[in-house]
C-alpha cells in the first residue's frame, strides 16, 4: 500500500516528525483489525504491507491510519495543514508472490531514492520477520 502526503509535502523529512510517524506505524492500536507486516516512512509518503484481518475493510483500515497519524502530527507537531492526499494505492498480494521479496523491495526505497547508502542507515522502517 502507498499513502502520499498532501501535495507531496515533505513532512517526514523532519526527523522528529518521522520518528513520531514511525512510532504510530509500529503501534498495534493504529491498525485495529489489521497487521502492519512491513512499512517504511519516506519524506513525502508511506509504504506498507498490511494484512487485513477477517471482516476488516481495507479502506477503513487506511482511513483509520491516516486519521490517527494526521491527528497526532497536527497536535504534537503543530502542522496546521492537510497531511494526506485522499485515497491510496494498493496491490493485492497473490498466493504465489513472495512477501519477503516484496518487503525487501519496499524497505530498499530510501536506498533507491539516495536517502541512505544501505537500508540499515535509514531508521524509519520495520519488517516483522526481518
């Protein structure tokens, strides 16, 4: 899944804001009946592999994530603007796709973007099994 900041604002280029966002991504309460298996916070967007629980709705899950993170960033970091663009991009994972390969691809985003020489140098990500 990918969620993009409003007008590609680089809110998460600020370490304090990126750390807060990472804490929220890691918190189980953020996801309700879903599980964030792997995620990365980039300067102007978020990527994640999210497992939707039984009976859960993908749109509601992302709406919850966006609402909680926007509220936190507005209150705690005094961002008085829209945080997220409406909508999101998703790709349903098929049974024959390798989740670990997808996670590796996802967490290599900062390396491809020139933000880090290796993924270990970039602090704003997590993958449950890596």
